[in-house]
C-alpha cells in the first residue's frame, strides 16, 4: 500500500462543487492499493498512520501523532482520499503507466476496508469517493509531507 501523508491545518474534498469530506487540523492521506495488498497491509498502513509522530510538542519537536495532536489527548482529523496515481510508473516514457495500482474492484475493497478500520480506531475520519473526479483543497502545515509504503 502506498500513501502520501500531509500534515494540514485544514483540508477538504469537493465533488461537482459539493464538499464530501473535510477536516480541520490533522492528516490528509492519499492512499493507493497495489495488486499484492491484503487486509494485513491495510492494518499495517493504518497503524503506522495513527502512530506517525509528525506534530510538534511544546518544544517544537515532532513528537505527537494525530491521535494526540495537542498533547492533551485531543485527536486531529483524518481525511483519506483514494489516489491510484501514486502507483505511477514513469520509467517508460512521458506517459505514466498505472499497472502498479490494484484493479478497481480490489482497490475499492481495500480503500473501504481502510475507512472502516480507521473509523473504528479514530474519532474523526472523513473521506473522498473512490473513482470520482475530486478536487482536494488543503493548507499544508509546515509544509510536512511524508511518503509511506507498506509491503
């Protein structure tokens, strides 16, 4: 599973001019399933995501996770958006190949599983819509952007 994690002050996903998911401070997560991915990769991905210490503590060091954003036990939001283009292969020319992404049915199932598990473990989870033409708006905080790959 491939992810691109962005620490944000706020983020939202719009489809056809309508906001379908939004968060205040937290993580915008672009996620892509790969053909060999299983439920185990989804679990590892989510575990890493929830524990990733990229929020500042009182000393300004990245020591807090999205689960303890302000140090007082207040969690931040998660906005999880499907993004098959993270599996792009540009080695063969100017037009990317996306054969590294899971087929649509598998990708949808793993994305839905990720959302289900995230909602069971975290109180603030918003999402985009699998396969939709989405516009993602964000204010990157830092900026902090972390690639994440679980094999």
